[in-house]
C-alpha cells in the first residue's frame, strides 16, 4: 500500500506541472497567432493593392467608364467555355465551299496587309491604278463607296476580290471608325488608309514596306511629288536625295522648323491623305478617331502619340517610293465631283453652298477635337505627356551644360 501510495504521489507531483505546461503552450501560441494574422493581413493587402493597380491601369488604358463596360461584356460570355470564344475577326472573303487542299491554307495570313480607300465613281480610273499596284503584293482591298454607286465597278477584273461597303456621303474616317476596328484588322501587318485621288506611277507597295520595316516606322506616308496639287505641309514633300526623312527644315512662314523642333509639323508628322499604320499604331489610332468628328481635322497633329515610342524616330516620310496628289476635291474646296453633286441635289433650294458648309463643319470639328484633347489631359491625372517631359529633360541638360 505504501508503495502504491508513493507511486500515486509521484504521479500527482509529475502531473501537477502539466497544467502549467498547458498554460505555457497557450502563451506560446499567442505570438504564433499574431504572426499568422499579420501574414494574412499582408496577403489581403497585396491582393487588394494589385487589384487596385490593375483596375487603375485598365482605367488609364480605357478611360471614362469603358473599363466597366468591358467587365460587363466579359460577364456576358460566362455562359461559353473559354476555348470556343473568338474575340477577333478579319476582312477575308470566304468561299461557300472549299476543297480539302484549300482548307489547309484557309488560315494562312502571314505578311498580309490592308488597303482601304473611300471612293466615288468619278475617281474610278485612279482607284483602278492604285488597286492594280497593291493586289499582287498580298493586300486585301476594301472600298468605301461614299456615293452609293457600286454597279459601275463590276467591269474591273479585280472588283469581285474587293470588299465593297456603301454609306452615302460619309468620309473615310467615318468608315474607318465603324469597319476597321483593331479586332477586325488584327491579322494585317500594315493598314493603308488612303484618299482616292493619288497617282502611283512612282510607287511600289512591296518596296515601300521593305523600307518601312527596315527603318522601324510605325506611322508613315509616301512622299508627295513636288508637282502635286494641294500640298499643305512641307514635310510631306519628297526629298530627292534621301530614302526616308523624319523632319523638315524651314524658316519661312509662321512655324519655324529647325534642329530644335520636336513636334508636328516639323517632325513626327504625316498628313491624313495617305497614312500607313503598323498593327500596333493602328490599334492606338482607331481609339484616337472621334466617333462623331468625321472629317478628322487636327488628328494628324496627334498621331505621333500612337507611334509606339519616340515620334521623331518612329514616324517618317518615304522618299524613294512617292505619290502624286491630284488635289481633286471630293469634300469642300473647288472642283465639282459626283459626291458634291449629290449633296448639292439634296440642298438645292435651301441656298447652301455645300463645299463652304463642309469646310465650316471641318473647322468646327477641329476646335471640338482640340477642346476634347485638352479636357482629357486635364482629367487624366495619371497621364504624362511623353514628349513634354522629354523636352523638359533636354532643356535641363542644356542648362546644365551651359
């Protein structure tokens, strides 16, 4: 019995500290739980912060409420498995049926480019010459008919290979905004958005693109023959001794262009009559085009912001492949055209000079575009003008050297 009691006593003595051990264990748990909570709070913070930055970035890329629209549109696709969703399309014509050999080539779009022209039947001859130059060079052709006349084109051999879109009395910028969405033209390396009154006797699309790729031009245009009609900016005139030029030197007129010039129209500039865009540059340019400002006035001064970098390097005029601007006025100005005659029929009896009214509208749109740009810059606090900051850095460096 004594022995049993002694063992019982020893057991109790040994077990007595065990209560303190439990308490000690609980005390040791407190710092661990604190660390765990801190880690969890840090993870939640990072997730929230990353989500905020992602949303902020999307807002910067798609300002003024379009991010919300994008998210709503994405949720509308929740009913589809991801693999079946095709967010992009193209402008390639498809046969109603195909052979097994042609099916294997159906999606071969390498090195494909797009030529888009707003046309009227009155300029059929010039358009024919342009298209015949482009088709052999792996170009898709789309004609925007602003006069409603497509029947007059079917006698041209290539006409059935082109895409024809009709909208009465609309400009090429109106057409481009509605039919050349970046997701529709994403397979094309370069987009040529040209006027119809251009002479291409000295122009070859294949050689032109070789130069553009070698020079790294994101936005470009062929130079204008000095004998062209209606030259608005000296930088677009052909330099006979050069392959490409990116700036012009001119001390005449109200705008002085010199080595110190850092923006349009002295450098980083192409005109709206015959611009050529890379895929990336067009993605930006399409968003710059204002849906309701159909004449596009003033936009050429801002195209450099879509040059995917330094506009003084990535925007240029190709001299060895040049064009002649005929200056045939289809919108405003002099010269009666099919398009103008249709408009005049619509306004006959109202005492309107159509060309004067169109020019007045274009001037008004220019003012609106400038106001929208300035307002957008003011509202977007996160946007930094890349060219303004570059000028400031150069001025500081020049000041430090002096």
